[in-house]
């Protein structure tokens, strides 16, 4: 698949997501330790990475219209779906990953959308913090592994 002037392979395991992540991570890796960032900052970037994976998966696996893609993506990235996704991967997380998740989950979240329960919203924030931490740490293969599990669960 051709994007701009670069050829990007849209396959998992080193495909488009990994190439994009490698291009954007370089600036951060030279400036700091992701473990030192506030959990909501990790969740901020993790939300975007999570959304990118979901949207890429939908493009690769469906023939929906743009409106259909948007509606399906919204269902997969909402707090309730992310809370379910976390429960699907919780057993595969190590101590350090669980600690990052808990920092995100327990952080002070100003407001909660009406469409989400406080517990689901906190769980989703923790998952986003974990994804953000892994992204900023350059743990691309681990993100791929976690997201493959999440997206395979959501496809069922």
C-alpha cells in the first residue's frame, strides 16, 4: 500500500503500525523517561495509539463505508469496550505493566462522560496509560501482542 512517498506494509507484526510508531517515538526517547510522566499524560497518548490500532484493523478487515468505519470504531474505543478489553488481557500483564495500569486507573480524573460508568472509565484510562507507556518506551512488539489479543476478542 502506498502512503505519501513511503511504501508502508499494512500487515501486523512489523507493518504500518510499527513503522509509524518507530517514526514518531524517536523524539520522545531522547527527551525523557515515560515512567516519570503523569498517568493522564500516558493515557492521552495511549488513547491515540489505541484508536490508531482499531482504525487500522477495521480498514484491513472490513469493507464498511467511512460512516460505518466511524460507528464501529466508536463502539470499540468507548470506555465500556476498553474496560472489557482490559479484562481480556489482564492475565498476560507483568508486574511493571500492572503498576502502570493502576497508576492510570487511580489517577484523578476530572469528569466522567454520562455514557460511561466511573469504574469502566477508570479501567479504560488505566489501559490507555499502559498503551501510552509502552508506546513511549518503544515496546512496539508488546503493543502489537496486546492489541492483537484485544482485537481478536472484540471480533468474536
